[in-house]
C-alpha cells in the first residue's frame, strides 16, 4: 500500500513553506506559470463577490454594492502596485515592520530565480478578495467616498503589514505561526475590519425598529448561490496558488485541492443540517454561506492537514456560521452579507484548529502547545492591529461627515438616488406585478 506523504517522516518531501515570497530559490518555470494562472483565475472572484453581495442586500441597493466591489478592486490594484506589494514583500532592513523596497514596481525582477510580476498578479488579486469582504460590512450604509478611502487605507497599509509579518520571512512566522493561504491574514483580518465597519456605521435605518414597516429581506438567494459557485471554484486557486514548489513536493497540490473541495462540501452540508434541525426549514442562503465558511477555515493548513481533520474543521465552521448568523440580529448587529459569521468566525476556526490538527505541530499529534499558542498570538495581533486602524479611519471620516449616506437616499435606495437607476428595470410589465416584486425588499 502506498504511504501518504503526511504519514511519512521522509525529509525528501518536506511540506511547503506557507505564504512563500516571490521567486523562492529553486522555483521552476512551471511554478511561476502556475502562480500567474492562479492570479488570473482569482480575478474572477470579484464576480463571485458581486453576486454574493448583490443577492444579500435589498433590491434597491443591489447595483451600488457591486459598484463598491469593483471600485474596491480597482483601488486595491493601484495602491498595491504603488505601496502594498512593497510593504508586503519588500526588504524591511531588519525592522520586521514593513517592506521598504519594490514600491511602485521599482527594481522588480523577472528572472529564473525571482519573478515579481507573476507574484504581483497573484498577491494583488488575493488582496482584492480581502477588500471585497470588507465591502460587505459596509453594505447599504457607507458613501462611495468613505468606502474608497477605507479601501485604499486597508489594502495599502493595514493588510500589507499583516502579510509582511506572516510571510515566510515574517516575524510571526519565525515565532511559529502558520497560515498557508489566508484564514488569518486575509479572511479573519477582513472579517475584523468588516465587524468594525458594521459597528461604527450602525444598523441600517429602521433595521431594528419594531414600528417600521420596511422589509429588510435580501434581494435573492439565487445570486448568493451563483456567487458561491464562482468562489468555490476560485478557492482551489486561492489555496493551490500558495503551493509553488511542485517539484520538491509533487503530491501537495493534489492534497490541497482535495482538502479545499472537501472543506466546502462539509461546511455546506453541516450548515444545511444545523439549519434544518434548529428551524425545521432549509435555506439556499444558509447552505451557500456554509460552503464559504468551510472554505475559509480550510485555508490555514490545507497543505498540512489530513482530509479527515479538514472535514472536522470545516464542519465546525459550517455549524458555527449557521448558529451565529441567527444570533447576531438578536444583539442588533446589522450584517446583511453575513461577513462576520462567514469570514471572521471561519478564519478564527481555521487558524485556531491548525494549532490542534496540523500534522507537523498540532497538539493532537503530540507536538505540544507551542503552535497553538502562536496561533492565538497571531489572532490577537491581527485583531488589535486591524480594529485599531480601521476604527481610526472610520472615526476620521465620521468627523468630516462623509461616512454614511444620507437618510433620504437610504430609505429611497442608493441605486435610485446615487446611481441614476436601479439594478433591474421592469419594462412592458404590469405595474401591479412590478410593485409585488419590489415589495419583497422595499
């Protein structure tokens, strides 16, 4: 019987380094091509987030939230080229804080040993994913100006610092922290930012007013399902793109793909079951978002986890998503896209359980408490760093009275007031039919 490489102490096939820098020594042309392809595929994740968020908000704000997703993508690519990539992967000259080289594509290399161009495509599109998650926390409330400033600040400074600390040469990684593809440095970080945005911007007008007749039902679960399918497919490249040393570890790509696929399935299945047994109903929203929660949890250690372990972690993420999604409105936390239960909680679970189930350092494998302690330390540092700076920029925006849209636009709909027209125009339709359709979210 062929032995699984995770069960073997053979050092000829060591596990790959998490979050590797551009052009690691010994990288092959195949590695660089794979990285470039992964980055190109990740660009399609913006379509997935557009569907996910448009389906989650009310009909009258569907167009504006997709504009914010695309605006965030455009601003992120530009600021990441100027500052973010250099802050993340440049030389920090021993400060261990932020990189100071590679800014604005200065001295980027394109050699056999190093290819900053391929690496930039992958890392920039990955950064766009984090910003799109944060946009969910700003759904139906922030002005376009406030969102643009926040997106620039987050993708150009806040997130690159965390990436720099957690890449293969980062001080957190050297302490022992592990996060292969971003459960912590992308998804948990963005979840914390979205939570701060949600709290500071406060609930949508009349959201928890018992005397209000406004309906806050989301636009359509079908869009959420479409977005989930797109994101499920691109997640193979979110996780798989981090594994660039295919020649040294020929079986890791397959393991990462299987763990990713199984994680999404387990998260969705257990979210479905939890919803069914707690509410005796099913929900396309629930199973779709449960899939995403499982995928988020898988990104911490898909390369160093047995498939059964990934299944357990993703299942827990799916269950926790379903329970917390129901609980958050009870504490008047208005999160229409449900970024907090999907990404914050899913990322937390992924990072935490790496300290328990990672084959090379997990507590359950008899490796002691060190990795678990490092994972908790990493979560704490990410929480404090992101919460402080996002809160700071939001308070500044609030002080200039540009944070939140005006009350009239919020009630009438951002699409109609700020985008000239709504996402879908009903023509040659019976007016009574149109009013019935619109009343679902109005």
